[in-house]
């Protein structure tokens, strides 16, 4: 009898552990109120830790996560960062938390306190490559103090917002129209 109980408990423990390994866990970041671990929503997808904006938005992005990256394959995207606290630190080198490539334009509207950091390899918190444009502003109706962004890269020779010395030293266009923005790199 004891043997059967032990085996039953071991099988239960193994099945529970296997289920927890394969169950989708919340990523901690939402787009338009949907946890990105759902895989996709209107105008965005999530795979392998990367949120890809495929539509123009506006998208409301909030939450907290380490190891999440943001990319876009639409030319013009608007994101409302609302209490966003993200880091690409656990992703390894050459993975800026937000990266804009040539021909991509991002309007980042701030609501509340937002923090975007990185520090791996040659990575910016927000990498704006030549030919790309980043416009940062506060969400309509907010004061500058109610709409903040702190962007930091502790990586060797990388900007908090902008380019990366030696690898991609030039940056695209960066406009700060409103909000309180601090960048360190």
C-alpha cells in the first residue's frame, strides 16, 4: 500500500511539474489590456520574447518584465507607454530593448512613470538607427510631470536613446516634444 501511494504521489508531482513547464505564464506586459503571452492581438504579435507591432496603433503598453523586446514591421506606429517598466537585460548582447530600423517611425506617448533599460553588449535602451524617427511626447491632457520616461543603457558605449559607438554610431531623428525624459548611457 505504501508503495502505491509513493508511486501515485511521484506521478502526480511529475505531471504537475511537466504541466507547469509547458503552461503559458503571464509575461507581465500587456498591449491594449491583453497579456502578451496570449501570442497576438489586433496589430501586434508576441513570440520568443519579442512584441512585434504589425499595425499603426495606437497601442497602450503597460506592465513590467525583464527580457522583453519591442520591434515593428509597420512604417508608422504609435505606442502609449502607461506605467511601463521593461528591460532587455536578460536577452544577451546586441538586443536593444526598443529598436527602430531605417524607414520606421515611432511616436511614443507617455502616461505615468515609464522605465526602459538595457545594458548587454552594445545595446541601447531605445536604439534609433539612421533613417528612423522617434517622437516622444506626453499623452494629451497630461502635465510634463505626469508623463515621464527614464531610458538607460549601462552597456559599453551605447546611448540610453540613440546610437551605439563603433557599431552604429549615428542615430536617426529624435524629437522630444513633451513629458519629462531622462536618458543615460
